[in-house]
C-alpha cells in the first residue's frame, strides 16, 4: 500500500534541544563507537564500510546479526528499558544497564560480557572522527546518561529512519541501507550513480585517509540526520564530487539552505517537527536536493529511479 502523508505524524516527532543533552550525547556517541567497533571486528568488509553501521530498531539501535564462527551474535541499545542486550545464536545473553557511567567502565563491561559469551573481541582502543580522541579505557570525562534524552533521540531517529526509508524506495540503482554511522553519529542513506569518483582527500580527525577513500570511492548523493547541528539537530544532503551549480540549486522547503562551511544543504530538525506535515516537508528536502545533484552531474535518472507504488492496486 502507498503511504498517505498526514499531519497526524507530527505527534511522533519529539522536541530535543541540542544544548539540553550535550553531555549524554557525547557519552552515547562513545558507547555507540565501542559497539560499532565490535561489529567492525567481526563482520566482513562491505563497500563504503556498510558492515560497521548500526540500525534503528523498534527499541533502539542494533548491530543486527554479526557472524561469529558458525553462529552469530547481536548487540542492541534498548532505549525503552535502558539496557544493552548482548545475545548469541546458541542462547547466551548478557545485559548491561544503561545508566550514567564512565566510557571506560562501559568499554570494560562490553568486552567482559563478550568474553563470557565466548565471543572474545579486540577493538581499536580509541574513537574516530572526533578531537580529542580519548582512549576508551581512559575516558572518565564522558559519563552522563539521561534516559529521557536518550529515548527522545531514538524517537527522532525512528521518524527520520521511516521517511528516509520511503525516500530510498524510489531508487532502483545502488543505494545504501538507512543506517547509523557511529563515527559522526548520524543516520544516513546514500544513492550512487554507478560511476567512480576522484580519490577523496581524507582529513577527518583521528581517522585514516584510506577510510574516506573507501567510503567515497564512487559518485554519490547522500542525505541523513545529524543530532548535533542547529537548535534541535539538522537534516543534511550533499554530493561527492559536488557538481557545478549544486550549491546554488533551488531546493525545498524554503527553510533549507546551503552551508559553505559544511559543504552541504541543511534543514533544521525543528522546521520538520513543527510543520503541518513533517513527512512531506522532509520528503521535499530529500527529493529536491537529490535532484539538484543528479541533474547537475548528469545521472541517468530514467535508469536509476523507480516507482515505489508500482504494484499499487494489483492483486494476486
């Protein structure tokens, strides 16, 4: 069935001011990096590092199934019960209560729980894409967990994930899942033209340039949600390589703007949250910024795009 946009979706878009949960956000960022690096240690390499991401779940953020030996395990942040669940395919379980604690303690508890589950894991001991990069085992600076803020953040992700998923469904070419990159702590979905891209120059803090070379190996148009920009976070859209005229392209809604500092279009989260129809407002931003990139870079849109309602009304 097709999706009907309605103003009733406004009730699902929570308000969470960036300034009101900075300490929790910074702690949670480090915790997600630790769990993401566990997945990185066990999952086989996929293009653009898709194997390292987390996914929005009905209760929080999850690794999904990660292979280990002839079985699998998963790790899930449950922001309803405020518990980190670790589960293995042979029935093993461990739980870590999500509460205020230093990153160093969380790091030790996760690795100890994996050891007890017979999933011994060694991860890179410091975070990426931030400065300074305090080693996890030495990080006592970040220690705050506000359960209400964490849950509101997940509910932001839940709404963004849903609309990004609808946007993803209109593309028949190579397109990423809607997934959570713990490096920058953002939810992202990326479309690809099918052509290669110039070598990325790198430059992300505490992150090897080769990481960005892999991530940006092919021409792309990317969009997503970042909880650290603006008053309540921001939706973003960018292209790599950025085609001529992209920054000056007309996009919707009118509150969207191109940020030369960030090299991308931004739309304040609060603009979407407070709109009469939040889904449609965000959808207009996603589609118009993609079209700005694809048209100016000469993508074969006829071959790459599809109608997500192509089977609407059909019966077996």
